[in-house]
């Protein structure tokens, strides 16, 4: 049976938790990667986040509990995607993040 993960209701997502989650550059990179395919779920193993499995799991938990991502267990792995309704709570925040994190030439 797949693991059930809790996600905060949109109206309880707090800006300070979002900023704290985005303060880590690896978590910002995850958000940028997920934003490149907003409708798609990405396997956790496909994301290039350094560290042990427990460190990566901690990053997913922080992003999920901050209300930035939706995480789903497939039984043998985990899938991530950006929370589709996040922009309703904080309009433009992700767009600005993506603009700022865009690679510079």
C-alpha cells in the first residue's frame, strides 16, 4: 500500500515557511526543475540533489510542508510536482523566483 503523505491546506500555508524552504539552494533548484514541467510528476530519483537518501527526503518534506510541492508515493518510489494552486495563495512568487534563478549567459 502506498504511503499517505500529508499536505497543508492552501489557506494555512505561511509565507515564512515558504521563504525558509526556499532559503536552501538545493530546494530552490528542485522548484525550478519542477516548474519546467508544471503538469508532470517527476520521480525523486531524477532530481540531482546531493546528499544521502535521508537528506533528500528531508528536502522533500520541507518543500511539502511549506506548501510548495505535492508528493505522492507510488509504492516503490516517490513522485513530486509543484503544487498547482500555490499561485492562488502567493501570486507571482514562483514567477519571480524562476526569473531570478534563470541561468545567466
